C-alpha cells in the first residue's frame, strides 16, 4: 500500500546530484557553494508519467480479474487460489504495519546495500516464476490461452512433463507438489530468466515494471476474497494503515525510496529529455493495485454468479478505480506531496458498486454472495467428521453444483443409501460388504474393520468402518 510519489530517483540516484541543463544533458554541480538544483519535470513529462502509471495499473486489474474466474480449472496445485477470510482481512493491516516498520528499522540499522542485495535475489527467483506464469496463463490449453496460441506455431513440438512430490505413511499418501508443464512452459521460463538477469545486473526500470506487473497480475488472479464483507474489512483496514503511515510518519516514504525491489511501478518524468535512461521517477506501489484489484475481481465473479450476461459491478468498480487513482494523481500533483492512494481508492471502489446495488435492489445478494461456491465448485468442505458409533453419518458440503447418484444396492444385503439435499450428501445406511460412492472429487469408501481419513488439497477421501 505504498503511496503515489511524484519524485522517486531510481536506482541509486541522489536527487541533488542531477542538474538538467538547457541543452538537455545532465551534469553535476561544481560551484563553490556546492549548490544543487533538483530536476523539475515539464508538464508534458509529468502527464506522460502519470498517464503511463494509470494504464499500467489497469492492465493487471483487468486481466487478473478475468483470469481469476477460470484459474480454478487448472490442475496444477500451484495455480489454486488462496482464499482470504474475514479473520485474515482483520489481521492483515497489523501484519503489514509490523512488516513495514521492521523494514524501516532494518534500513536504519543495517547497510542498505546488503539488504537490497538479499531482496534482489529473492525477487529474482519469484519474479521469473511470476512472469513465466503470466506469459503462459492459468491454463495451458491453447483454446483458453490465445496469447500463447498465437505466439507459437501449430507445429511447435510440445512434450508434457510432471513434477510430483508426495509424502507417504502406512495409511495415507499426501501430494506436496503436483505440477504439470510442457515445452512451452520451459520456453516461457527461459525468457523470464533472461529478464530476471537483466533486472539483477542493471536494475532497469523496464525490467522492474515487467516483474511488478507480473506480481500484480498474479496477486489479483490467485488471491480471492471469500465475500464482499471481507473485502470491505480489508479495504477499510488498509485505508487506515495507508493514511497513518504516509501522513503520520515518514516510514512509508523512507521504505519506498530505499526498497530496491519490483514492488512498485515506476515511470521516468524526464523520459523526453533523457530517453530510457531517465532517473526522475513517479511511482505507484503494487499494494495500490492488488488490494483494490482483488475486490474488483470478486465483483466480477459475483457478476458471473448472477448469470445475466452482464458485468455491471465489474465495470462499475473498474471505473471507480480509474476515478480514484486519477484523483490521487491530481491531488499529488497539486500539493507536490506523496499521497496514500487508498485514501481515494477505497471510498470509490466500495461506494460506487454499493450505490449501484442499492439502485438495482441487489444489495442483499451482493453481501450474501460467497466466492468459493462459484469459483471452486469441485472443492468439498468438510463440515462434520463421521463417527463409528452406531450408524455412522458423514456429511460433506459440495457447492454449488448438485450431483445425482443412484443408491448402491446389492441383493440380499443391507445397502448404502445416499441422498442429496441442497448440495449436501448425506450417508444414511451401510451395506455389509465394500461399497464406493464418488461425486466430483469427493469419494467415500466403506471397508470392513478399518477406518481412516486423509485430505489432499482439492481431493478428499474418507474411509469409514462400521463394526458389526
């Protein structure tokens, strides 16, 4: 939740050392009084920088939201979304505050050079993975990834690979990593590695932005709010966090300017004078993109759940983000002071969709919507463990899709009877021999004289025994 800053010198550029002369070249101050002049961007340069930041911020939000709807289709465990609950949202501002202040102390106590070296290595490794995933898409199927379909010819040789790590015990086996990839994935990884090496060696602002856009897009795609109430809690908490650390202290600004990592988007305001070698940057923190972005993505999934072929709430919140960020840039440019972007984004991103819901009479539906039920219909949630006392009862919730399965019966035997009520499968009886009931990724096996239960990510398998 870093602020929008009008004057960031990046990287390792001291503001008082650069003087722009009339012929457009840069020289150093050498007068007897050691007087220095800070570069003053032209109105055209500022407009270009702010407009570019706005467009770059919209890219990961728009495409990340679209990809968040279908990311659960991926078979790779690494592509499964992480759900943010109300408790997570309430704790996040406190955790972010502790992290921010810890970084501030580190930069004050230890050498900034060594800290940034460690951070550069860390973000280099995760940056190439994020950029590779961004290029390849959540689903390697060419029909669902048009970019890769156009980038590679039809006769491009493709081989499939699988990376599988499991942890086994006497009674169960749990998958730790199950990643499937092909030749195109490896090529994307190589391209991302080249960009990563470029970033490590040069710290160029274009490489920084490529990594930053990849982080932001993956964050919007893979971080899912479970409902609108959780989104409001998260945005309200970070609203207070952003305002306090920007206006109340100099911690946010100090860390943002000292932190040499692709956690912000930058654009040179002196691009017209110095070209791609510009060093006077306007910046926008990735938090000001990802946090509103995951809320906008939630509203897109809500639009999809309405099944009316409209994207009213998505486009409303998207335009609200444009309005909020534009207002941030205007105030920052007017007062020449870094601004906490969430101060303007949060009221806009929450207020506009809520107002539309009130007008349409869908406010109750909006706040009662559960994202996990729409995006992950194949993921069962265990709400009650079966018991082995008397007649066992197992209850599992499978949302939102209903399934129909005929009862398993054997002549002359008592049978396992199953029925479904509003997406919940109830097991009400048993047979004397082995039986099996499967629905989507949920399976229940009954085996004589044994009982065990294990869970593995998107697959739940429970073996139950009833002693007779």
